[in-house]
C-alpha cells in the first residue's frame, strides 16, 4: 500500500519488538513508546523531574495503574503539535518488558485524534487527520475490522483460535508479544509457556504462523473476571503487515501478509 501525503516518521523498533516514536515535549526531543494499549500519554518520573513538571492530581492509567497527573505545554509528533496535553507521570509496569531506553508513552488520547498507518515492512508511521482514510478508496485492498471502544477507550475486537470464539482481544501495539491468560490457554492446543495454535482469525484476517505467550498479567485482573477469556494483540502479530487505526471511525484495517 502506498500511503501518500500525511506526516511520515521512521518506525523505530527494538530488537524485541517495542515500537518507538520521536516526540518533542516542551521543546525537548524525547523517545516515546507507541502504545495503543495506553489510555493516556505518559512520561517517566525522570523526565517529569528533568522538565520541571508540576503534578496536579492523580489518575488510574487504564483504570489499573496509580499515577500523578501533569500538563505538557506542547507535545509534537514531527510537524503535528498538540497544546496543553494532560499526561500521567508513571513508570511502566514490569510486564511491558521494555528492552531499550524510553522517556514516556504516546497513548490513545493523542493517537485517537488521527488516522494512523503503521507500515511494519517499510518501517514507517504515517499520521493523517481523523476521518481521512476510512472513507477513502486508499484502503480498498486492506481488510476492515470494526472495533468497539472498551473501558478506558481501549480498542477491543473479537478473535477466534482455530475457528473457536469469539474471544475479546485488545489491540496493544505497545506490547512486544501477543499474550493470553491461562483461562484462554485452555482453548489452545499444546503445552508449556509458549503455545502455537493452528490459526487465529481477526474478522477476515487469518494468521497461521505465529506464537502466543500464556501469562496471567495483572492487567487481565482489571479488565475481566478471572474466569473470562481475553487476549492482548501485540506488535509481533503484525510484523509482516500494514495496519491502519482509524479510531474515530471505529475501524481497524489490516493488510494481507506482504
């Protein structure tokens, strides 16, 4: 797919798969995680101290992680500037397994204000105005999957393992690996910590070569009951695909494998 126009940035991905995007906060160049699994943009405590940010309240990030609130005067992604951005001051939870230096998280509060193409094979992001891509013919060759905005605004879709489902799944491109809880793992053939079902379907998109980690992450306890099925769709699942998140249209577009 040739994504013409828009604001293009290099996709910076760590060895283990974390996606990073360059931003400028209050005039300082920083490196944020691109995180569709975060409800709010955040900075680390070290960055907050370096920028002299003043806390002005508290929040539960994703409804689960206690954090202090602050205000960023400006946050820019390339030529796109956002003013007076409410942000959390928080250290990411250990299960994110970030393997390189980062200064914060670019969350859905900012990402939802754009249509965003993530071109994994060509290593680039492209930011567009909202409602720009979903209503054009640019995405005719991609597969559309409608999503609902779950609690805290997260992107929730239905998936199926080996045609068994539906199972609720959350798009979390800030996560390196696709992960499920142990309850859902009972649906999947195989044993051990890492399991490989024959197929995964997201709407009309199908994967037959992938792996999934089984881990009862604390975040599952907050999103669902202990006996419910759930999956986190990480960046690894899309490594040979193009993805478009048209948040305000409630649509996710996924290319066929390239």
